[in-house]
């Protein structure tokens, strides 16, 4: 009899950067879609009260009857929150503004930093990647994501202040590793909204690569209007326009991500 494929281990990646507008949510949606396209079973956890990952994946606000708020608050199970998306093998646990209140409620809980880690113990056994879309802050929600994750993936926008926040983020990762999650690593840094015609963009790339070396993925996500249009259609860019440069970049990023983990692609 043919030997069954080896079980694929679950990997939990947190998409984190305390700056807003750097491409965390766009990367959660589109890296998630690209990983699903190459055969992984992906769950996106929307941990931002803005809920942009949920919207971008086509989940109407009225359809978010159970959200990550209820799950983190212990009022519902993860399975109750998870909804399918239009992308095969990609599901999402959506968020609502209720998450804003959770920060305060959690502050008094003794396990406040490990709420998400405990929730993820209940993740469906067929899931092979969990991508956590963090809010633009190093708050307790982001700490929960870092405490639950195997690795952090940092989207960094190719702009002048790109490196400014990175040191602080790296210090936070160190602190979480020391106090909450010793196995936490940095999966990589992905440069987003790259514009080759812009000298500043090119200079930022050189600086970040000089500072972070091969932690920076070779794949850069270009600034691409199709990427920014897709969310208003409630679609990942890979469904909206597979051929555009943004979609192709996210597919390359997905193969770099699985390569870094020593995984063999599922689909030949
Ligand atoms: P964050 O989650 O870090 O706040 P987003 O992913 O929401 O950032 O991106 C911020 C804005 O930039 C959004 O309007 C998004 O559509 C746009 N954007 C992100 N990546 C690209 C890209 N590669 N090309 C063009 N626009 C982009
Ligand atoms: Mg976001």
C-alpha cells in the first residue's frame, strides 16, 4: 500500500508590527490565501478590533455572530467562531469592535497573556497554519498572539521610518520569549508596498537587509493597486486578480515561508 503523507505539523504565525498601515492585514489575508492555494489548511484569527481581515475575507459584519471576543472571553469555543471563506481550505475567526473592551476585561485575569494560547489548544486537527492578524499596537492582544505563536512574521512598509519601530518590536519579542514563550522565533520580515521607481523605497530595502540580513524574505510585495482594491470586493487579491504582481508576490512569499520551515509543498 502507498505510504500516507506524513502528518503536517501545526504552525502558528503572528503577523505583528505596532505600526498601522504596514500591510499586516493584507498579508494575513493574502499569505493565508496563497498558503491555502498550495495545499495548506489555513485559519486566520482576526485579533484586531477593526476587523479588516474579516471584511477583506468577505465576512459580513452581520455574519459575525460569534467573534474572537467571545472566544477570548471564554464565552464560546473557537470552533463556534470559525467560518469558511470563498477560498477553499481557508477559514477565519472574525473579530468585532467588542475586542476593544476585552483588553480591560483581561487585565484582571491571571492567565491574561495566555488566553489565546489556551484557545488554540482547541484548534481543529486538520489545520496546518494559523495566521494571527494583530492590532497596530503592542497591547495585551498582541502579547497574547506572541505568547501563542511559534514564530512572528513582521510586515515592514518600504518607507522612511520603517526601521524606527522595528527595534521596539524586536525587544518585545525578546521579552515575550523570556517570560511567556521560549520557543518564539522570527519567521521573517516581509517588505511591503515596494516601489522600484522610488529611490527611497530602494534605500529602505538596502537598510533593512543590512540590519536584519537573511531574516528578510527575498520576496518583496510590490505596491499594487489591485492589492488595495481587492478588500472592497471582500476578496483576497488572489481571487480578485490572480495574474497581478501582488498576487504573484504573495504566492512566492508562501513558498518561502514553508521553505523556511523545512516543509515540502503538499501539492506537487
Ligand atoms: P495594517 O494591517 O498593518 O494596518 P493593511 O494591510 O490594512 O495594514 O494595509 C494598509 C493599507 O495599505 C490598506 O488600505 C491596504 O489596502 C493597502 N496596501 C497594503 N498592501 C498594499 C500593496 N502591496 N499595494 C497597495 N496597497 C497596499
Ligand atoms: Mg490591520
